[in-house]
C-alpha cells in the first residue's frame, strides 16, 4: 500500500465513522443536523483524525474503536472552521470549495451548528470503547488543546488581536503553536493514548506533533500567498488583506520554506526510535510540507 | 439555616470555585478571559450548580470536590446565554442587568468566549476529584443534555424555527423539555452521580429534575409577560415581540400558573422517598415556582 492509498483508506474509515456518530439529516431538529453534516462532509482531508490513526498504528496496530477517538478531532476542527468563517470573525464565503455554513444556513444556525459539533466531540469521547481512565486522559487532552491557554481558541484570540500589528516573531510563534499546533499535536497524542503508548513513546509523539504542527502552519501561510482560491478551496490572499501576522510576513517566502523543511527534519528525528510501524507518520509529515493545497 | 441563607452560601461556594477554575483576567490572551469572566460573574443566581450541590447533599452530605462538577453546569449555561444574546440569535442588549457580552467585547470575542466556556466545562469535568467511571458518566450526561437530540441546542433550534408559527402544545413541550429542561435535569443528576446515588435514587432525581425544569420554563414565560425589564435584569416582553411559542401564548396566563403549581407538586412527589436530606431540593423547587425574577 502506498501513502496515497493509505490516506484514502483512512479518510474512508473516518468518513464512515463520522456518518455513524452524527445524527442523520432527518433526525429532528433537522436543520441543525443538516448544517453540521454540510460542513463535516465537505471533503476535508481528515488530516487530524488520520494522524490519530497513524499514531495509534505506530503503538499498536488494529486498535478496535480508535476511529471514534480520531473523529472527535474532526468534530472540533470543523466547529472551529464554521465559527472562524462567520462575518464577525474572518467573514469568509468559501470553505473547502463550497459556500460557508452561514452562507447556506444563516448565521444563527451556523453558530449553533458549531456549538453542537464542539459538544458532540466530548459526547463521542465519553462513549469510546476503551477504559475509563484512557477516556478521561483523552478528554483532558482535547479540551486543553482546544481551550484558551495555549490551545486553539487562545491562538485565535492572539491572531485576531495581532491583525494590523507589526509582524513580530514571538507573537507569530505564540499564535501558531496554539492556533493550529495544539490540535495537531493533540491528534497524534490522542491516537497514541488510545493505543496505550508508554510515557517515552508519548514524549516522542508530542515532539513529532509539535514540529508537524508548526510545519503545517508555515506551509499554510506560504500557500495563502502563492496559490489561487480555486486550488485551495478557500479564499487565497486573505492573510495579507487582513494584515495577519504570518511566516512570510515575518521571515519572507524563501526563509519560510527553509523553516518548514527544518521542522520536517525535526519531526522525523523525533520518530528515530521507531521502525516500520511509524512509516505512515513519516509519510504524513513529508506530505504536510510538500502539499500544494 | 433557612433557605435564603443556604442559597447564599452555596452561591458563594460556586463563585469561589468558578474563580479558581477559570483563568484570571491577566492570563494571556487577556481579552477572552475578561470576556468569559464578565459574563460568568454578572450576578447569576447559580440555580443549576446549586441544584447539583443540593442533590449531592441528599445522597451523601459533604462530598469533597462536588463544587467543580456543579460549576460545569454554570459554564455551559453562561456560554448558552452569550451565544443566545448575539445579534444573529436573540439580539439582546441586556443580560443579568448589564450590557450583553458582545455589546462590551464585540461579536467575535463573544462567540469565542462562549466556545471557550463550553470547552472549559469539559476540561473541568476531566479534572474532577472522583473516580474515572463517575467522571465519564458525568461527561456523558452533560454533553447529551447540552446537545442537539433532546438537549439544549436542539431546544434552541426548535425555538428559533417555531418563531411566528401557530402556538402548538406539542411543539411547546418539545422546545422546553430540551431548551431549559434538559440542563436543569442534568444538574440534579450530575450532583447525584457525583455523590454515588443508587439507580433508584437517580430515577427519583430525574423525575424531580424534569418537573422543576418544566416549572422553571413556565414561570419564565409568565414573568416575561408580567414583569418589567428592570425586575428581570433582561429585556421583558421579548417572547411576544418575537412571536415565540410560550406557555401563556398556548394556554393563557392563568392556566400556565396552574400548570406550574402542578409541576411543583409532581417534583415534590418524586422526592417522597427522601427525608430531611432532601429539604433543600424541596425548597428550591418551591422557590422556582414562586420567584418573581
């Protein structure tokens, strides 16, 4: 199986599980289930849940029920996209190549659909097939990575408040470690926790996760400058328009690309103690840096 | 100790614990912690957490760490108020007698502050002092009571979609069992679960919770008609203005009051198997029906 095949199969596993976990469109109240599913099944790459699957595979291949743990990450990610796109925040009309949730369902329903996906993530984790102690560790991990102190929401606030400010390396680092980095790192850790990783393994995955998280954001910033909206499936060039603090704005395009490559090296280095069981994690890291959308 | 004294003391316990659980205003990013605390410490009555404390007392007086479990309910309740007040939803300027969160901090920060309080509720539960099995049951309870299927968000959607429709007893029942009822019922159940209630005790509390939940909403609807905005600390008369489906709209004011009294009787009946240890639960039920704000 090559990496593309692997990724396609894992995305299918995740899509099937998401479909099972989220109430059907005809379950009342129908509108909100339609809105949740509209954004959830918009063809995302499922990078966070796939990272969780790949990390669990590296610890213990074939963990029954790991898909649900992985899906919690996509539920959180999708809620954050819906709320981020709202007129009061990024005011974006296009996401994953389609009109954003509030454009289709209205702002009220988009706010509630985001709230519902966030709530569903924890409901899913409470129902995992693993032991209670593992569930609690995973719930602590996800809530902290999504929260205000060093987590996703904190990063969004720093990002909002940074708009229009002088580009600043320290603020940039703080924004991105939190805004995208925390959830990507949590994806790897949650997969590993579910599979029963040792403390040493978990430390290695945390390092790997932090480096690919940073690489992911650098590449995202570069693509926002270099790619078209069509290629990205979302509005390109928005960072500059909104005077966001980005890696290209602080370091320039070329230096940003060098930094992304360095983060990839560090991520691969963190996996040095693993053998073939970490093949997919290595492949995903490389793909994150080399992607074009 | 009389009921008023009891309620004051429990509210103080809750306020102290909330202060401990939520990052201080000067923790970065400061703005969101300020926004969260602005809405959290606006002088709410803490009815949900106090119900959890009173239920835990009825099972096992003096449960160490129960305050944190109780606070999770106030975190969820406050997030729902912040999002409900947004221009896209109820568009309200006044809450608990003060300008609403988005009026003070802007819409973007109000959306994120709501998200952050919702996330914090589950972070708090993952850190409870009880056993992992109890934590998981409480997390399942809270997420389900806050969700789309029979939970708070589902009730809000039914409510939004009911605006302007012909008043209808069945829809009214569905809205309120979910919108306010589910979280009030969960408050009692979470307190009882934390204290290690038996199945039989839990069933009695669930009944009690469902009846006071309905009573609470009937009285809320009546007060919206009869009271001034000053007395309520929020905009009065909004239900009629927004053509909401309410108890007075469906049954008339007098019949609504009779129904509230009947729900109180049923709630007290559900506690028939308890002795003095349920005194506070009985007092709170009576207060819910007799309150004037």
